[in-house]
């Protein structure tokens, strides 16, 4: 692409591109997000390409591979425009029919989404999963090609940057962001505009000419993939957000710190940076103004703690990612001891939206009233990654203040296999489990912390009745134990002791005073750790203890696991439903199931390792767990 | 040990401007080129950048992405993220470990397989997820993965 030399030229180009995009050709959109990739969408894309070239359909139909379309459960997903027909679980063999139908305009019945009542739904917008969302940030993922800057420009991209560079002062930009009430989407919920303001002020006072903006894309919370989806599917929006932030604080250098475990996102972002540079949207004298800014990528090394801002900075500087004390504010002394603003991917992605559509449009969505103070509410939307034992897993965007029920049942379609909801885990290893009685609680920064959890970056893992809360708490403690950087004794040792205690409880060796001991360790851990990750590391344990104390007690006193998960406390047996089909015996890795064909089988408990394979393979519900 | 060819390490160092601040990237590039961090390579980096080998060792052992031991020809990574965990990732890992007779983090004696755990690859909706040589396998089951492993084993015997 040729270098864009002025704001006027950018606007003209956008108009041309947008007009060119309104072609009469139907567009076959294939989701290229990580979920659909795991479901084999590349083979599907190859098939579409092959068919289009073989049948010479190039001028009749257009193929578009996008970022994440959100409905991962139904992947690979294909959407055909202009009708916006949604096709689920599309296989290679279906490609030909979809192409034919895209041209004829008549939908392929068998690939349509079927709702709970068995009704077929044709249009994406009518499917409950989409209908109940508000897709301010994720909607665009379905219409742009992540690897094409033209595609982003045609969809109105970089207009916010043009607006900023057409006469807004840095202070105006900061003011807009403060007034919008935008709060950090990485978990803490600190007002973004306030952060920028304090950095700009501190830097001006210090007379610092070097200032940094950083994008935290080290999405380390297991069970969260929002940032991956945004960065991979729409990298330019993150670049645009950082450009605006850099203009506001007066920075000329930006860094995206991205997890090495996200190769698709790194590829997409690298391509986008190169295009933006070529188009003159990054580099010296952007759009002919005296504003200069560029961005480079730093790949993470697979350490959870590097998601913590000061650890992340240590990592960029080439050291191990150990957090430092927060009495030195990053606004004054961050990366290389220079004033620094650090926001996460989703926060940056919200910035162009606010500037382009205006503060009022943003504050119209969400909770509270932020006209006086951005702390007084949660505005805009929030993206969640809905996963675990829920029917519609995927990427979900709802207005702040939507209830857990709206998200899990309205959008998520309820619990898998008709099981009962037990809890939802939000906020990853820093968050907690929320039980059924709080399902109608509005989800925003402040409400979630009231019940012992937190927004976190937006991972939402749903648990059903077959989950054991003690085991789940142990899972997080084991995770944190491995990921603790080891700097603070309370975190390093506290987590190791918690792991010990929880392990013995799940093995039926819990002691009568263990619960008090857990509480004491948790308190020390929260109080004595330097960084937020250590400070919140007790949350998964404390929240399960608070809401599911009876489950802990059952493990300790009755030596029973109500969720039937903890291996040492359960026993597999075969009931009278057994038809003697021998499938379980054939699959048992221990060869400890015996019985003649067509006769009831028996499990030898002494040899059983409780792997659960027999229960999985039995078609008659004959294997029971006690 | 045979003398180590430092030419490619020099190329990596040059690409990263011989800057200590780029140490993480330098180690990542070596890991990508060699599959692990060979000691002679690290000694060469220490000498070239004028930093201690201990400083490099601290980085190499802090970040999970690095291995100080040679890894297998095929890398099998089991996602142990929350979503995969609740959908039975642990059981799949058990079965893989049983099949290959190694634990996560180890490499088979014939250097054919390394089994690793990762804390989340972002494909949560498709959990449990296993990544075999860079290819993401969604809705994984122990049987599905062991079949892939057994196929690779059979292929390697043929050749």
C-alpha cells in the first residue's frame, strides 16, 4: 500500500475502499479463529479456494477468512453475506453446497443452527447466542480480514486516529477517555483516562522526553482467550488505540508484550505492524503531522507472573519477570525508568471506539454514573471467554451490568448434557467461584469483588454438579504454586503449604482443624505478598471455602467427595444395567474388569485406578461412582 | 563434547543487536533454532554480551518456554488450562504418559517424543486441547491422541 500522506488522503481512501467493498458478490466468510483452527478450518478454507478456482467462481463469489466469529462450540463456522446465513460444524464435504447456495441465495438446510426447541434458524442475528450479546468490539471481527489493512480501513478503521490528529489536543483525548469511564479490562479496573493523565502530568513535570506505551497481551489466565481473539482478528484496532494513547501522553515508542503461546496472534500483529508502517500510520510524521510513533513486539517466555505490570516491564528489559514494589508509580518510572502507560489489549481496542463514536455512545452502555468520577461505574461492554460445562462455549460480549444468568443461560444456552449449574469461576487464578444464588447479580468491576471474585481479564469457566470444588481450588493452587516467581516468602511458601493441605483433604486425610489453618495461611498470603497476583492468590481457595464449605467438610469428616472427582474418595462399580457387552473390560487399562459375555461384569476395586474410562465407554449407564 | 558451531548463535546475536535487553528474545531464537538451549550456545552468549552464565541460567530456568535438555522430534503439548482441566485434560495426560512411559516435561529415550504441559493456549472453547507438533487438536480424547502418537511411532519404525 502506498504511504498515506495526509488526513484528507486517509479519509478519501476510506471512502473509496468502503465503496469498493459494496460489491454484488455474495461473501463466504470462514472463521479462522483459534477455536475453529482447532476444529480444522484450514482444510475447509483450502477446499473453498480449490472449488472457486476449479469452477471459475471468482467473479461470482468472494471468500473471506476472518478472526474469531465467537461461536466456537459450533466450529468450524461459516457465515454467508449478504443474507448473513450462519452455518455450523461445516465439513470439507459441505463446501460445494455452500458455494452453490451462496450464489443461488437459498440456504443449506442441514447446516443451519437448531435451537433448543428444534427450530432451524437461518440468520446469525436471530440465533440466541448472538441475539443476546452486544458486539461492539467483536462484531467487526466477522467482516474484516485480519491480514488486510484495506479491510480495516473500509470498515471505518483509523478514523478515530484521523479525528485525534485533526486538531484534538492531548488533553482533550485524555478528558474524553476519563469521561467515558473506561476502566482497565485486564482485571484491575483502574480508570484508563486517569492513568494516562497521571503519566502525562508526571512526565511533563519530570521533563521526560522519552515515554512508553505498552500493550499487555500476556493473557496468562488459563481459561481466557479474549485478547487472543481481538489481537488475532483485528490487530489494527489495537495499533490504533495505542497510537491514540501515545499521542495523548506524548510517546514515540510502543511495545506489545504478547504470549509466545499465541502464534496466530503474533503472526497477525506482525503483518499488521508492517502494513501500518508502509501506509505511514506508524513511523515518522504520521499522516503528514509532526506526530511520530512506532510499535515493536516482545514475545513472552511463558510465565504467568509476567502479566503483572511491573514483572512484564522487567521481562521487556531482559530480566526474569519479578514484580517490584508499587510505591514507585509506573506513570513516573516504568520501562527503562521512563514514564510508561500500560493497558491490556481489550482496553486499547476500546479507545478508537470511544473517540470515533463519542463519549455519550460509550457511557450509554453499562452501569453507574461516571460523569463526576470514572470509579462510579463500569461503562461499555466486556468480552468474556465462556468455557467449561456450558452449551455454547465461545467468545461473548455483553454490556457491563448484564447478569451472570444472561451470560451463562441467555447467551451460553445453559449447562451441557442437562446437568445442574454449580458455580462459575471468573477472574482466573486471581478470581473466585460464584455459586448459584448470585446468578442474577449484574457483572461489573465492583459487584464481582463483593462476592469474593473479580472481573479479571474475562475468563468465565462454568462448573456443573460433577465438579469438585476442593479439587478445583487445588487446581488453581497448583497452578499458582508453579507460577509464583518466588520473590515473596508468603506467596512461595504459603501456596506450597496450601497445596499440601488441599492435597491431603482430597485424599481423605484432612484434619479437623484444616479449614482454620487454610484461612490463616490465606490471610497471610494476601497480606504479605508484594504484587497483585500474590495478593489475590488466595481468592480461589477462599471463595470456594466461603460458598462451598460443606464440600470441604464432607471431604474431611465423611471422607466423601460430593462431586465424585477425588480419586482416593470414590469407588467404581457396575450395576444391573450391565448387558455384558464387554466394552468396558476391553477398554480398561488395568484389565481389572471381569465377566462373561452377556453377563454382568465386576470391577476389581483393588486394581482399579479410577481412570473413569469404563464409565465413559459404557452405553447403558451401568457404571456408577460412589 | 564436539566443538559447537557458534556461527548461527552469532547470527542470532546480530539480529538482536548484541543487546542485553534482548536476552529473552535471543534465548527464544536459540530455542527455536536448536529445539533447546545447548550449554555451549549459552556460554557463547555470555561471553559475547559480557554477562555471567548465571544471569542466563536464571532466565533459562525462570521462563517456561525454555528447555536445557534436548527435546524430542515430536512435541506433544497438553493444555492444562482451567477450561481443559474441567473437561478432563488430566486424564488425557495420564494416558499419554502411560503410552510413552514418561512424565510431562520428559523426553522419550529414543528422542522421538517430548510431552509438555501448557497453562492455556486460548482454544478454551474446544477443550480439552492437545497440540501435536504445532497442530491444535480440539475436543481431544485419550484415544484420539494415542492414535496420533501410535501412528507417529509406526511411521518412525518404517523409515
